[in-house]
């Protein structure tokens, strides 16, 4: 028996059929937008999000679900740790007055929460927290939610989230406001005790390390990295007197490098400890994963390596990032920075889409990773990234590429 795997075009056709049958269901628009986004069609994806929003507003009136000033944040904000961290920009935008006078509400019932400890830090910023649902509240949540991918600002205009988080965090830091989150005293005390048990000397500093290696989402496999490529950076950190704490999933044979602490295999592994490490490290050395969004919430700089989407970069000006090289299979030449900042490359990360376009990624070398880590270690995360993206005509990031990448690409 031959099993035929549907293509992305088959999936798109099925979702369009779903829209035709049930135009009141916004979910089909989101599924189409997700496929377009990861294949590099960023503007088309956002158009589907906005189109779905218009239909949702229409059917809210049809079903007599009148807007009462309450906006819900539904499950997609909480299902992954990076999505929870995205609340940082949302609540900064709200504090800046960009979301109007809406009341923000969350119903925690039945929510899949990737890291409850991190969510606890954001709960005080909600105007109302409920559990369970009230009468007709599931419907109200569905039709009156600020969807993660895009929603309306206080003036009624539509914004996609990549633009909002970039502008909100840039404005926040230009106004020299403090980080939204501060590590709780009990987490600080418990974290220090846990670090002692893990072997970190008293008063020693450490770098948090996460090399993404997830096998559960094949269309994001391009974000994965080889942990061995980070050994050189770890040894450099040790030479400067620091330690490295490896985060992520447990390994059968974790590495044994100088001053390396293998946290995932320890009894200390927990949701709150993930937060502690992200908020207390000298800097975070990682890849384009959800976890790399957490340190910025606490004002901690990141060195983000093996980045796939050059055009959709980190919103935190203190961060540095190092893109993977995108090379044409036909010419053997690198795709230019200018081309990577527009379709079909700006948000492309699906390996299947790369094969269709005859391009492939070349991961960062151990030397490049170590150089970026040293750069962040020495400059302390001094913000200087926004001007880079403004000069290139895109507003989807504030972080700055590493100096080594700029020397090689320009």
C-alpha cells in the first residue's frame, strides 16, 4: 500500500475548502497564514490574518456578540515558551498606550501552558484572570481575542505582531524604561541554592546555552543546531573565568567540556529554574528558538546563532545574532542580504520550501559562534541594532548582526 503525503498546496486547498464551508471559522485563515509564513510569503500570510480578522468581526455582529471593551488572549499565547515571552512586547505596547483602553483578560481553563512559572510573571499585567469560563465566554474569547499573529491597535488599525514587538520594544528602550519583568526574590534564592548543588562556585558568573534540536516540527528543522559546534565558545567562556549552563532537553551522552554544567539531566530541571537561568545569566547563547525570547524580558542580552530568517530578527536592541548562510544550489553563491529581507526569503524556514527554491543553509562555524559570544561578552549588550534594520528598509527587528557576519556580507 502506497501512502501519499499531502503537499503544502494540497493542505492550502483543503483549508480554502474549509473557509468556503465555514466562513465563520477563523482557524482556517490562521492555518493558511502559517504555511505561507514559514514558506517565506510574509505579506500574504499577514493578509490572511487580517482577512480572517475582518470575517471574525463580521460574524461577531451576526451572532450578536457585541464588543464590550474586553479583549481575550487565547491559547496560542501560552502553548510555547517563546509565545509566553511574546507577552513582554504586548504589555509594553499596552503600557505605552498603543492598545487603547481595552481590558485584557485570560481564561486559564483548558489552556496548554508551556512554562507556568514564566506565565506567573505576566499575570499581574492582565486586567482580569478567570477560571473556569463564564456563560458564553468561549464564544466571546473566540471572536474578541487579540490573536498572537496580528490584531487591532487602539486606533483601529491592524498590526502584525513582528512589527508591533519591534516598535514597542524599541520605543520602550528609547524612553529608557526598565525591563518589564524582574526575577522574584524566591526564585533568586532558590536558584542560587540550585546552582550550588549543580557545582557553580559562589559568586561565579555563567552563560546559558541552548542549541535547539527538536524533532517534533519538521518544518522548523532548519532552526536546529549541532551542539558540538558550541564547544569552542564554551571553552572561550571558561578561559574568561565563566561557566556555561546547557539548557534544553536531556541527552543520552551529554558533553564533558570545561566549566560546563549539564542542567537538563539534573534533578534541578524545572519550569521556574528555566526562568532563573534565563534571567540570571551574564548572557544567553542560543539559536532561533522560543527560549531565546525569554532573557530579553528580564533585560539580559543574547547571542543568537544559526538564525534562519534574517528579515524577522530579535526585537531586543541589546541582542546580537548570526545568520546561517543561505546558498544557491545553482550558482553556489550566497543569497544577498537585500534578497533575504523580502519574499520569498524573509520568513522562509521550511526545509521543503528551500529545496523547491534550490537553496540550502550553511550553519555557523564553531569559530563564528565563539566570536559572536565573545562580542556579546565584551560589549555587555550595548544596544545598537535598530539603525541597521532602518538602513536596510525593514522594521522587523532591533538586534544587530555580529560584526563578523557584517564584514563577510557587506
